[in-house]
C-alpha cells in the first residue's frame, strides 16, 4: 500500500466497529490542531511520537494527518460532540464528528463550520414505538424530534425498522438517498474532501502527534 495512493483517498471507508467509537476530523494542519486540543484539554500533547516515544502512554490521544490531506484526525469519546464544536470555534474551521454507539447501534455524522452545526445525518434502529409505550403510555406520538433544537429536514424509516434523520443548510437530498447509509456517508465525506479510512490503513499514518 503506497503513500501516493493514500494521498488521493477520499470518502467514508470505516468498515469495523468492535465497540462504540468516535472520530473527529479537523480541517487544519496537525500542529494547529494539537495546540488547540492541548488548550481545550488543559494538558500537553507530545509532537512527533516516533522521536519522542518515551514521553507517550496508552491514555493519550493520537492525532494524524495523511499526506496531501487537509484534515487532521483523531479518535475520541462517543457522545462528546462539544469537543468538535469547540475546536471548530477556536480554529474558525470545519470539523466532522462521526460516532458509532454500540448499545443503540446508531451512527451519526455531524459537520460543524465555525462552531455551527450545518449538517447532520443520523440513522439506526427505530426505537420510537418502544419509547412511546414506555414513556407516554397511550400517546400516539413522541414530541417533535429536532437537531440542536431545529426540526429535521427529513425524518423517515424503511421497511426493515430503521430510522433515518437528515438536516442541512448546505444541500437538499431525497429520502431514498439517505436510506442507503454506506453510499450516502461516502458522498458526505467526499463533499468535504475528507477521508475516514478503513482499519487496513491504520498503520499508514503520517505526521503523528500525541
């Protein structure tokens, strides 16, 4: 696998979810992301882990940026969307947050621009019938579902019992499009010139800091 092929990769290729996981992509150089993240976390992050391996430990966050890519990536905690929003605000840039929550089996893509949520795509098993019965008894519907207080552009289901949610200030899409998660996620990452790689590329990281 050559570095030259990696430099042209774009899209969504994440193919393995052994547990809950989240990734933050920041459209900025890795050094700027390191400095901002260090400030937000209030702890130092070691630059160039290959030369400074004695200063790192397994509890630290690993940042990496691929050659010819404008995005810096790192893994983070699930259900912690305030972090990409804070980074996006601090650097006045775009941040992508992607998470897979194993317990609920829901996946979320969220795009921040200068700290504002401009696009969200979320999908998973439709639990609403169970929620209605458990929380609302005889009620026929749940309160309006929103994205950061804003109604969804599309809130739909398929015949397999999955729910799909989408909201965007950047584009309009069809219900059929968002019901094909793999293809649609790929298109979202490509639209941002970003790449979330498969597990096969985990060893091909460049300009890493920790």
